[in-house]
């Protein structure tokens, strides 16, 4: 049995006396240590599926199991990173990173040591005494990543974490995520509607289409982490995704140089 097992999962909301199916018939198996990107256009149910796996909002059909246990509520072993950082403005950077460790009742010395280790990992060791208002968006998201890693979670759920960042900062943070994956071997489920981001980060890209949301294809990314966004292999995987989303032009354009 896989680590995360999703079987015939569906989610229906009732609104004004009518049922509305967000996604249905979703089957997916995820192994420990995989980085899975859920990719699709706005409204295809990516966040709803992520929330169902994380236990925030349960499926209404089928089942989702993690490590053999049906998901019925959020687990303290997992963390979620959102687009809006979620930092406490009155706490400085290191105290923000220590937040989850306080809930785990770690002694103060140990908390500090762990927080410093992860701040170093996200290259913010020189900003530990700064407050969120003094940081750029990218730095804030790095603090959120350090805070998530500090509690040594089993699974990290990321819902468009870089959606509010400019393209260059976004690419730098994507590299950070790949470094972290190599060092920490975490299971990550990452929601995005950015095809390049999914191709760059994922071990497998799960492509979803709407009305109702369903999985149209699961695309293996054969070379673990390209690090080169212009390589032929990268473009090949990207092309496959365009194909699934029916976004390729019918006719091929010929270029003459
Ligand atoms: N609690 C709810 N009640 C009713 N409808 C909902 C609820 N939550 C989500 N939906 C609907 O489900 C659909 C899918 O939403 P969801 O946020 O999962 O999509 P998404 O693919 O993540 O989109 P985006 O990329 O824009 O965030 C939307 O049409 C949304 O309005």
C-alpha cells in the first residue's frame, strides 16, 4: 500500500439547495518522499483536494488514507504553507520559526537551536531579529518554510506558496525547495497553476481539469530535477503538459533563422 492512497475520492458541496461537485473519481497513490504538483486551471479543485488530503475539509465520496489510516482530521505531524505567509507580525523572525516548536513543548534552548538550523537552511540566519514588516515577500515565505520544517513534519502541503511573488524571487524559492527536498527528503504536495513551476519541481505532475475536477493525467518527470529550464528534457515534459491541457496550437509554426 502506498503512503498516501486516494481512492475514488469526490467532494460535493451543497449550495442553495443544489449539489455542486468540485471533483470526483480521483484515484492517486503517492509514495513517501515524493514531490507531487497538483496542476490545473483556476477552479478545477486543486485546493479542495489538497485540503481533503490534509484533513481540513473531508471528501464526501471514496476515501483518502495516509500511512494506512483514513484521513478524518488534520494531523499535527503535517504542516501547510499558504500564499499569504501566515507570520505573526508582533514576533521577530526567530520567534516566528519557534512557534510550532512551542506547541510541541520543546525546551527553550532546543527550540532556539532548531530554529537557527532551519533559518540557516533558508539563508536567513542574518535576519533572525528582524520583524516580518522589514522583510520582502520572498523572505517572509522563507521564514514560513523554515517554520514548517522546524517541526520536522511528515508531509508539507503547499497551496500556491509562491503565487504572490515576482518571477525571479519565485525561481529562487523553487531552487530552495529542491535543495530542501534533497537534504530533508520530505513528502510534499504542492498546488500550482504554473506549468513551468510544476515541471521544474515535481517528481510527478498531476494534471487536473474542471467541471467537475478530475485527474486528466499523471506525468512522470523522469530526470529528478533539471536545474536547467532550457534543456530539451525540461521542454519535453512541459510540452506533454500543454498537450494534456489541450493548449498546443493545431499547426506547427516553422521558423527560419
Ligand atoms: N466551501 C465551498 N462551498 C461551495 N463551493 C466551494 C467551496 N470550496 C470550494 N468551492 C468551489 O469549488 C471550486 C474549486 O475550488 P478550488 O479552490 O479547489 O479550485 P482551485 O483549482 O484550487 O482554484 P484556484 O487555482 O483559483 O485556487 C470552485 O468553483 C469553488 O467555488
